[in-house]
């Protein structure tokens, strides 16, 4: 009994420590967002987003659903809108696509164009690249050679059982369009808020979950990928439609 109690005590202490670290990341992220308004620095915004994502990942592994969703919604919404505003200020309002890596060990990049028909663009590391890399590491098959049906089954297991991000995950393909439906997605409220406030924001920045899925699809298909539509239903289901270019 004493050994079990000691294990539970140590686990509780470790959880509290990770939660405190996550709060430090969130506070630092908020401070960087404030400074970015004064200095108009894209590097400060990128640093803020990075800290917010890492804090969210820590909370995903340690806290209850209500807590982690509310905290992520509070921190990530302002960071994403601030970054979107900064990009718009420099004229980057065109198509945003994930480009596949040139080598197996390479990283995908997010290209945001200035305007439709304008080839000028900015290249950024996708917000969901770390999560995509984690999923890739857990894949029993190289993503460069995996079949679509196997990939769909594997991602379903990752999102429902491994990460517990949704209670249901289905991925289908219709010609050059990849359709993903997630039921009881824990960040659905955040997605709806982003979509209602600025429908182009999510397509431009690809919020981390959409970004990670786009990175994986790009790597599997060896083609560029963009987010076409985000749809919500009354049955607590979010539908993501990706285009393969």
C-alpha cells in the first residue's frame, strides 16, 4: 500500500510540475504577443506561438479536458489572430499551402502567398509540424510508402486512442480532396470561434491540428496540400477538407 501511495504521490508531483511549466509557457507567450504589437516583429509572434503550442502539448498530457480546452482557447486565439494580423499588414493574404519535404528526413514548409496570382510568398515552419513528427515516429510504416487505407486506420487510432483528441476519426479521399471527420473533437469550440471570427485565418495559418494533418497528407501524397473548408455539424462533428495540388 505504501509503495502504491508513493507512486501516486510522485505521479501527482510530476503532473503538477509539468502544469506549472505549461503556465510559464503560456504567460511568456502572452508577454511576447504584447511586445509584438509595439515592435511589429514576426519573430516575437513566432516565439509566442511556439511557446503556446508547447504549453498546450504539456496540458494535453496532464490535465482534464475542460481545463486544457479553456486554457488553449484563451491563449491560442489571441496568438493566432495577432499573427494573422501581422501577416496581413505585410500583404500576405493569398493562398497558404503545405509543401512536401524533398527528402525523407526533411521538414515540410508552409508557404503563404501575398495575393491570388502573385508568386511572392513567405515560408514558415507549420504550426503542427511537431505533432506530425510525433505521429510519424509512432507509425509502423514509412509514411513515404504507406497506403491510404492503412494511413486512415493508423491516424484514427492516434487521434482516438493514443492522443484522445476525438471519439471518432474517419478519413476518406474523393479525387484530389481529402475529407477528415472528427467526432467530439476537443478543440471544436476553438475551431468554430476562429472560423466565425475570420474564416481565412485558419486556412492561412493552419491551426496546429490542421497543420499536422496537412503535413502528413503532403508527405504521403508527395504533393502540396491546402485547407479548403472547415465544416461543423449539430452532431459534434467537425469536417476538414484538404485539397491536393
